[in-house]
């Protein structure tokens, strides 16, 4: 009986060691996400967004990406679609797009987004300029279930808003 207990204990220890080794090897050789420029995106708090835009003056155009980092659609656009836009167009997405994570902005965020920026869905993009000391929304691009945001649609929208998608006019 004592011999059987030692054998069982030794077997469990061996299985635990193999499992730990496999987990450690996986973590060492775990594939890294291809995020090239994604770590360099500019994040702006929703509460300070208007002041941030106004501080850059009337000559600037801002592309604001409203998203929720707790929403699968937002993460898909941020992590996958924007990378595709960058590789397809050569535009430095991290220098053009400012990300606003609305997941911590309060429960009435949808009403405030609609009132302040004319946006009715998350994720969405807004092209904003400054005229006469006021933030002015030039154009919007929103996620729709029947027509989700895809790289080509964002590329066309960026081009329509003055960002040449083949070159360096940004």
C-alpha cells in the first residue's frame, strides 16, 4: 500500500512537471501579435477631447476613433482593420488617428456622443476641425451591423476627408 502511494505521488509529480514545462515553453515561444504601429496610437480622454482639438488650432484636422476597448467590434477595427489600412495605404495611422475609449466615460455616453459629435454607433470615426474657436464635425463613419467597418471603406473615407491614401499628404 505504501509502495502504491509513492508510485501515485511520483506519477502526479511527473505530470505536474511536464505540464509546467510545456506551459513555460509555450510562453517563451508564444507568437507575438503584429501590431507594428498600434502601440503608438494617441489616446485622448473623452472629457478633454474638445479642449485637445481646440488646442491644435484652426489649421488642423483630427480623425477621432470612438471605441470601447471592451467591445469586440472596436477591438477588431483597432487591432486588425487599422493595421490593414496602414499597410494598404502607407499612411501613418498612429499619427493621424486619435483614439477615444468611451468604455469608462459613463452610462450616458451614447447620448453625449450623439449630442456632441453626431455619432450613433461604436466604433466610429469622426473628422473634426476648428472654425471660429469651435469644434466642427466634417464627416462621420460609423459601424453598422449590416455594413461593418472594413479597411477599404475606411481608406475611401480618409481619402474623402483629405488624406491621400497613396502618398504622404497627412
